[in-house]
């Protein structure tokens, strides 16, 4: 059931102002990075986890830590290393001699906002320990399953240029992320401002704008953003074209895509588009919202063939071709 249009319009206007406050606080510390800040807000609203990829020094960790300071919720950071164990993340059972029983000692995963720094430095058994928590929002210790508090969000970073001492994330792992973001270097003006700030300025104070209940209310408003039936079909056309390019009238992509996007991509495209519409101050989704988040949602869900790799065609290139040629409603 859709809410009353006038009531939804008022909610959207109010929530958009709140999101602007969050962005203003973050910009006290972060220079530029419009793309990253937009996607951080989208992830918050869409109940999704984000994988942030970029070379060192692009303020990935700083942006996440600054976002956490604008939220009055529990935040923890884990620096992933090759010697990390699953128990270091999830917790373990400790034997209580007085009562003769094992008691849970919960790990740092039991939080609202988790920064998994350099996630690709941890071995596969540690990465897989995140799977249940990211998808089911729960953790099993021994024979007992413990639900995680809401909101719960994982923001993971990784460095794409280092190979030694890293462990690439498995497909099942990366599919749990709502979006995979790729950051580029700042432009000259932004880097000059960074230089000026870091040379003379003291760290700026950041005010907490949202608490847990307020964030959950924002997410409820995001769920109410209108998604027209034509936009739903457009999303389906994009996702299905990654699986069967010939059926979508794109036979030249058949030999470039080994595996297409999963049904989770369909859901995440819709959620991401709704969240972006709310960030932009609208109570309805337009095709441009879907296009804007498409690469972030699909780049880690499309597996390119060896032929595509030989021709140096990336998954971003494949998504761009889909967006160019799939009919827009």
C-alpha cells in the first residue's frame, strides 16, 4: 500500500534535509569525493553493505570513520590481517569455572556500523565468517545463534593494486555487498584544498545528526519511495540481459559474459535507486537513478570471459554497453 502522496512528499522533504545535515558534517573533514559520500548515504538508506576499492590515501577509511561520527550508534573498526582468526571477528565461548558452563564472549562484529579495513588481507576462513552476519544479520557461537542489533552495516575497504599478502574475495562473499565502489584520485582543486587543510587546520569537530531510531525511520521513508512498474521492468531488462544477452538483442555480448548477475542484483538495483532518489530529494524513482547506481551494483556480479579480459574489456565497460542499448522507459 502506497502512502498518501502529500504525506510522502512532506516526509521526503524532511528526510532530505536530515541527509543534507549528515553530508554537511562529513564535508567538514572530507574534501570532494561526491561519489563516495552519495553512495555511503545510499548504503545507509538501502540497508546494504558497501565494498570500497581504491589505492591508499583516497580517504576511504577517514570517510567511513567520519560518517560514523555523524551517527549516534555503535561503531567498531577491524584491521584485517593474514593472521586474523574467525574468533577475533565473531567472538568465542569461554568456560566459566564457577558455574561449570560455556559463556559467549561476543566479538567486535556485534555492533551497528563495522569498518572492515583492508578486508582482502584476511584469509578465506575469516572472510567467510562474515557471510552469515551480512546476509542473515546473525552470528552463531557454538550451538546458539545471536541476532545482530539493527541497524547493522558493514563498510569494507580494499586496495586493488597490492597482490602479496592478499586474498581475493570469493564470488559468494562479494555478492553480499549492495555495491562495490571504485574511487579515483581527486582533481587538482580538491587536492589543493586537502593540502591547505592538512597543513594548517586542526581536526574539525563533527556533530552526531542521526541515532538508531532516526536512521530506521529514514529507511522506512526510503521503502515508501515510489517505484513505477515501468522502472521495475527496466531493472529486470538490465539484469536479465547480463544472463542472456542474445535474448535481449545483444548477441555481441554473449562471448564476453561468462556469468550474469544474480536475483540479488535485481533487488539491490531497486533498493539503490530508491535510496538515491531520496538523497536527491524525490519521492519517486526515475530511470537516471537506476543508471547511476547500475555500475556499482553490477560490476562485482558480472563475471567476464577470458575473451573479454584478453580484449581488456572490464565489467564496467559491459555495464556501460547494457545501459547504452537497453531501452529506457
